[in-house]
């Protein structure tokens, strides 16, 4: 079967790339031909000259104060530069993913020549309005209306346990969701949101990264892109002075050095392989990333997550509840972080639970004919 995946833009996001790789691999192992329809990353700055000037001044002051998140000051070039410096990610993408560039909004005319029989939306926060501005209805496959194709959502995420769609988006997306052949969501809270606001039933399945095993990811790596000896792997999506202070104090008290994986610098983003190995060989992991937590469990690490309300804490709650991980591992104070890192997570039990959830997730795919 010729399948097209629709997900968040694939460029310089470690978790986003690996969830796409995992879903592609999962479907290919089931005998399908898989292509991901990839939105371009919009580079550059859109806004008034006055706003640009004020933001530039604000960020200049933050950089003077030592904010580790500020690399470039010129907002008109900063994000474009980040995209350009994702070249090591592009090496990985060219080698391991089957991507086809599309324009937003996606139309049937752009892709009809490929003869896709099935469309799968997933996984990531594909149904969160703030992350899909301008093409939210695409994520509900509006461009396939009236076409004789199959429509599925695998582990689609709304990112939060509250409804963020406006009234018009709710009406439009509810009508489109009812045309899907089957829907599954990544967070348990998504089941109620789909029922109450979209009027559709949804199943709860695992993020596709959890459907593969540790060896699947280590086989992508050389085995030497990580520090020697014990270290604390730190992966955060939002570096701040406050977070760096926490990381440094934990490192000092445990007497173990930090290793900042996936840390963007003027040289660009570290490789995908170094990110994977950085977690796989760490003694401890601290992260505010959903997939940082996921891969900590895949590699059976002692880890904690920092709260990240803006990006959606319900994702962590659902992950922890699903796998049976204590929710107190989402914390922000140094004493609790140190205590939890020293307390061994019972991965024997977690792996049994994960195997059961993998069976349920596989059944969803089988029942859907995927």
C-alpha cells in the first residue's frame, strides 16, 4: 500500500525526526511503501520594523545578562540561520527518511501524481492549533475530501488536556475528523477531547518511537559520539538561566559532569546520532522534552523531567501514567531531582507494561488494515 504521512515540519527537531523515522519504519515493516509529506520551515522574520527593533534590544539585554538561549541577536536572520545550520540533521534525513517537500496549504494537485492510497496523520502535536497555524485543516486531511482514499490518525497529539481550537476551527475539523476511517491519539486525554469536541471515537496508542526497541536506534549510530565516563545528559528545548542554574547545582552535588545534548551553537546542531548516544550512554538524564523522556525510558535511564507548561505538561502525565512511572519525576527543585535520580526506576515492570501497550497499538494498526 502506498502511504503518505503528514506530520510537523521535519528539519531540526530531534524528537520530531525520530517519531517520523519510527512511524515510517513501523509501517514499512508491515509491508507498505511510505513517504512523508514535509512542510517547509519558514525562515526569516515577519513583523514591523519597530517590533523588530524592540525585540532585538530585549534579546541584546538578555544576552548581556548571560541568557544561554540567545545565540544570534538579529531576529531577521536568527531562525533562518538555525535552519541553515541543521546540516547534520539533513544528513540523517537524506539517509533514513523518505520525504517529499510540499507547500502550505497542501492541495490535492500537489500530490495526486503519486497515487497515494492511504494518508496517516501522526504523530507529534499535529492537532495543536498553535503549532499548525495556517494549515490546521490540512492536518485533518481537508485536501482529500471527495477522494477515494483511506484516512487514519496514528498517535495524533493535541499537546494539552484543554481544548485550544476556536469555534470555527472546531466546526471545520470536526467535520473532517468524521471522515477518518480510524483515529488514535498519543495522550489519554485526547480521547475525551476527540469525543467531546470533534464527535469521534479515538483509541489510545503508544508514540511510534516506543514501538521500536533500543537496538533499532543504536543501529543508526557509530557508537563513539558520546563522552567517556559518567555524565548527566541534559536536553532542554528552552534554555534559561534558571534551568542552567539547576543543572549546574545538580552536577556539583552529584560530582558528575553535564553533557548538553542537542545544544544549538553557532556551529549548528549536533548530529542526530550524538543525541541518541548522548542519552543511551548517560548515567542520568534531565530533560524538559517529551521525546527526551521517551528515549530515557527506551534506554532504561534514571531520569527526571522539568515542567514545561507552555509546550504541554499533559504529554508527560500521559506518558508516565501509561508506563507506570511516578509522576513526581516531573519536578523543578534540586533536592527532589537528586533524590529521584538516585532512586532506580523499575524497568522490569515498565517494560512489561510497554509490551502490553505495544500489542494494543499493533492491534489498532492491524484492525485499520495498516
